[in-house]
């Protein structure tokens, strides 16, 4: 008995592979459809293939992310790769490596999601631990981490071209108000996000 005997069958009393029998049945069915209906079926298959390609392109430019951080008020974020962030947008980025970051988030901290508080060319100032963008208060920095480590304050001055001052309203957010994060520049940004849940 052949190895693939479960795929064997008969057509008109003669042995035949089931796959072959199915291809004959499909060919006969297609032939019976007539020219117009065959064209419609072929067009449908073509559109499905194009749609699959379009979905692939769409999937390369978008992602659904789950937020595990309490610093954002949502747990699901729709990411759109690329594009230029606007003030108020949620950006998802790869944080800069630092000992502080690794101690609190591990060797592979994952993406950070923060709101754009300051745009390139805007001016960031600080009074004490309060940060301002063009004179408007945007964030208050804590002096120490939750385990008592000192937190160095983030950058002030004119935000460089292609960089952003990012943060959240959460008191424990780890963002541009701290030197370990600082300005977030385009090479670190994966895209903009939209809170969906």
C-alpha cells in the first residue's frame, strides 16, 4: 500500500489521487460557468490577491499595542508608523539606554508611549522642578524614583529640529522631564498612536 494511501481514490473505477480528482471537478465546473462568469471569478480572485497585498502593506504601517503602564489612561493603542507628530499627539518610541532605565524596566524595556508636549523650535524652561514649554506649565519632575534614587532633570532650551519634549500628566511618568529620557528625536520614534480603549 502506498505511503499516501489516504489520498488515493478512484475516478471511473480507476485509481486517482483525490487532489487530481478535485482539480478535474473544479476545471469542469469553471468550464460550465461561461466566459462572463469565469472572468468575474478570475477578477474576484485577482482582487482578493490585491487586497491581501494591501492588507500586508497596511499591517506594515500599523499595529495594535497593549499599554501596561499606568502613566497613560488607556490600555490599547493603535500605532501608525512614520508621519510627523503634532503637539498633543501620542508618540511611541524606543527609549534611550541608561543604567536607570535598565534598573527599572529591564534590559529590553519595550516601547514608551508619551504625549508630545513640545515641538521643534519651542522653548523649554524650568523653575525648580516645574517644566514649561513657551511659558506654559507642562510637567512637574519628582526628585527621586519610587525606590529613592535621585532623578536628574531633563533638558531645557530650544527643542532641536526633529526632536520633541514628551510627557504625561501622570506623576510617575518617566519622560522628557528626566535626563535619562531627554529630547525624543525622530530616529527613536516608531510612529504616532491613538488611544482606542
